[in-house]
C-alpha cells in the first residue's frame, strides 16, 4: 500500500505542477494578504474544524451550541462542507480551500463574505470570484522539482507568489485547516466534526448527500485503481474507505497523538478514535 501511495504521489506531482504554477501566476494580482496577518498570540480561543463526512448532519446542533455559547470559539470549515453548513444556519469564521482543479469551483456556487484561507495555487476562478477577504499560504511541500533547479515545490511556490508563510499539511484540505487552527490561530482546543475517513456501504460519501456526482466520480476512480477497501470503524461496523483517506487518517492520528489534550474528535462514526 505504501508503494502504491508513493507512486500515486509522484504521478500527481508530475501531472499537477504546471497547473499549480499557472494558477499562482493568475492569482498573483489577488494576493494582497497572507495568513500571518491572522496570527494570534494573546487571545485564548478554541476552534472547531468542520469536514464534510457523512455524519456531520448529526453534529449540527452540537456545533451550533458551541458557536452560540462562546464568542471565543472559531468555526473553520473545509470547502466541501461550507455551503452545507451555511444552509443549515452555521456561518463559519473561516473557509479553507487548497484545490487547484477547475472542477473545484463547483463547490463555491454560493455567495459568502467569510474569510477564505487558501493555498496560493487554488483555482483562480475561486479566488477571483470570492467576495470575502482572502488570506494566502504556501503548502510546505518538500518534494524536489527537477525541472526548476532542484527547488522544492514549497520554494518554487514562495518565489512565484511572494508569500512566505507556510502550512504543514497531510494531503487534504482538512489538514490545512487543522494546521491553521493549531499554529496561526493558536487554539487551546480544536474540536473535530465530520472526520470519518470512510463511508457506509450504500450511504452518503459527503454530508447530507451533497455533490453526488463528484463523490461517485471519486469512488469509481478508486475502484478502477484497486484502492477501495473495507475497514472496521470505531463502532465495529464494516465501512468503505480508499487509499487517499487512509493516508490522511494516518496523518491525523500522528498529529492527534502530538496534541492529545488539544485535538478532540467529536465525529461519532468512522475510523478516527
């Protein structure tokens, strides 16, 4: 499985690197602020990181309660969960986006003035059309680009964008959100919701059954690659997952072990304890 993931990562970098650089160049006129402007050193706050797992709809009342009960709790939603949360009456304090592909713009078919926390290589249509404030970062990607004087992708993206502030991520947008809350916002607690890293057989892939077409495409791709797996979840039930989700899960487990009294998982299903 490790070899398969390494091969996939290499193919992904080779396939996407030109797109990332083109995105950065197109985004450059909009890069006015980076996430260092949101640095919190003094205020004691807690964070809620909302991912788009299928159990999220069962956690809405809990999230609303945290938001209402304290003005010291910040809600950070991943791109896929943002519209769903807003439609359910929960306005995030931040929305995180890292996706460079053009199809990602479909996730932003709603009006919102929430600050967007985005990678410098985010799809330019998202950046251009976003009505709220935009704060940029560079992903801490240590892989070497042999076509550009052996610079790391992180160094290359810093040079192209002019942004020097980085986030260490675990491969998905949720990990960028977690890194943002732990480092930049310096949260004393981070509460996780919608972080299954799996889905029920014949169940929804995303919360509330949103983005069915994107979910089906992703599942079909994993099937063709032979990287769709069965696992036993925290309740002893058989669930489905895939190679990417397993990799993200491993990263979360590592970070959660590093911050045992800070990161609290409220997801009532899935593979993360």
